[in-house]
C-alpha cells in the first residue's frame, strides 16, 4: 500500500523529470551560443567582426542564460522536494528515523560547502534503504549515484570559478571566461541528465509500479444463437 510520502515522491518525480530534461536542453543550447561568442572573439583579434553576429551572439547568450537559470531554479526546487519525500519514504521502508529532516536537507543543498557533500550522501542513504540493505551498515552507493555525485561537485566548483572569473578584466580574461562558461553549461547539462536517471531509478526502487490485474472476460451464451 502506498504511503503519502510515496505518492508525493512519485508526483514530484513526474514533474521533475521533464523539467530537468528541458533544463538540460536549454543549458546545452546556451553552451553552443557561448562557443559561438568565443569564436567571434578569436576572429576579432585579427579582423573586424560585423556587428550583426556580435549582437546576435550576445542576445543568444543573455537570453539562454536567463531562461536556463530560471528553469534550473524551478527544476532544482522540484527535485529537492522529491529528495525530501524520497528520504522520508526510504526511512519508512527501512523502519528507521530519517537521518536528516526535510528542512535540514533543503538547507544543506543551499549552503556552500555542505552542498558538496550532503546531497550525494542523502542519495546514497536513500538508495541503501530502497535496496533493502541493513540500516546499521554504511551505504555503498552505486556507480550511478557516485557518478552523479562527482559531476555535481564538478559543476558547483565550475560555477563558483566562473562567477569569480567574471571579476577579472581584459580581452584574454574575457575570452577565457567564455570558455569557462561553456564548460560550466556542458557540465550542468550532464548533471541534469544524470539527475533524471537517479530520480527515475530511486523512485522505481522505493515505489515500484505494480501491474493491475486484467479484467476477466466472460462469454455469455445468447439463447437461439448458432455456434460458429
């Protein structure tokens, strides 16, 4: 029988997955726009670049950056909500008290430093309980969760580095900053795609879809009918 945590987890997963997919597409498109801007910057060193392509690339980068940031925030909020309910569902399945309350999980995702460690550890604990492992043993995360954790940390480090790099001046620093933004966007796309895989897997493990029994068909003989 499904618990409220299971139902809320499934509902949030159904929203988070398409949002994450759209976010991945947006950040990858933004990475392409950033790469175009970098190519124009290289051309401007040796030759005059027409104003049209420059304005177009700037518009694409700004628009893509703003839209992808908005959808990233929305997808992130829904995914954190999913994690909170998945954590509760996993604790119920293992008949233990959750290691972290919902609000502590939310704070840990937002606070720099903690967000490098806690999200991955929480996913490992959820997976451990979902697989029916001994709650007294230390979780051993799967390759998928470890891979997500590594990519997540790389993405956070790149995001912080890109933000600090923007404080530097000069043409070369600007060109290097564009490359850094391209790398950041690409990693963000990989994070979104990997998060989809993690959300789907853990949701299936915690709340597997049980096939419903097919309705039984009964043939009723009609009086006077000739059998074929």
